[in-house]
């Protein structure tokens, strides 16, 4: 945690910003396909671990364009760099959301969970302050990472503490008391083409994804899981219509 609170992790405040539009687009498409339940249209939004701030800006813009009347949008980060970020109609806060008295209809955690000690208790604290939780979770537990021993290097950079596959990610959310509404696999992010090796194997990854996104996530890697979940209390209170329809995307 000290790497984040000291500001070392975001010495470059634009770190990971190249993926912001990609993540926002994928999340909005996931959320919108569940809008047959009006209760899943948020009126307030918080992004936790907001990094460069570009994701919360893009998601908020997309929500507003889709007709959501957002009364409050906030970005939280424990890294002090967040104090230098500015955004129209968005409040950026240097602090721990789980120690705050703030609540929101929707909280997003994009590439955050894998960096957290005590992920189940962390998610419980987030869910006490929200109705819906959106997550983007890298699926590092695959053959490629295992054969190349990438778990070791990922501990240092980018600082992953959890190495999950699809089932593990979904199980952690359930153990934290969240009800998964929908999920989809994502791949081919801008950073997914950042090295010569990743560009070389991209056609193989694309082929594996066409056959089965799960197959890609367990073999060549490079896949993540975008998830929409709600608290069980809100699920029952709002009588949310759960219609996944056997989606595999």
C-alpha cells in the first residue's frame, strides 16, 4: 500500500490512461444491456482507485449521454497525485473511500481488486456504501503466466497481489456478499499491444477469443473480466430482473 500512498506508483500521473476509453466503453456496454431493470440506472457515481481520472470522466460522460441524471460524480485515490486532477462536474478526492461517509448508486473498481490485501472485506466495505459495483479484473491465472513464471514479476510490476481466473473472481464477489448480475470478457486493450511479443501473438489470441473467451483466459492470457454486481439487499429491494440469457461474451 505504501507504494500507492507515497505517490510512487503514479509518479507518472497518466499511467494506464491509454486504456481508459477501452474500459469505459466495455463497462457501459455491459451496464446498458441490463437496463431492462430501471433500478440499474445510477443517479450517483464513484470511481475508486481512479488513477489518471480518465476512466471516471469517460464513464460519467457515457452515462449522461445515455440519459442518466447524475447528481454526483467523484473519483477517489489514496495516491496524492489525485489532488492535481481537474474535471468538469467531477470531484477528485485524495483518500480511502472505505474510510469515508460517502455513498453512491454505482461504484467502479477497474483493475483495483488485484492490488488489495483482504479483498473480501474490502468489497464488503465498498458494498456498504453502494448499490451497484462494476469491476474490471485481470485474469492472470493462466497457462502463459504459469509457464513463464509471470506471477513473480507481476508482484513487483504492476503490483498484483491476487492472481485470478473467472471462477475465482466470481467466487470472491459472492463471498463478499455481492450478487453478480452480468459479466463479459474483455481483451485487445491498447496496452495489450505494448510489446513485440504481444503484437506477435495477437492473431492467436483473437482466434482463441473467437472460439471461447474462457479458453483465451486460461491459455494465452491477455483477457480480463468486466463484472456488474449488486448488493443482495438491493437485488431483493429493487426486484432486479436477472436475465443473462446464457451470454458467453
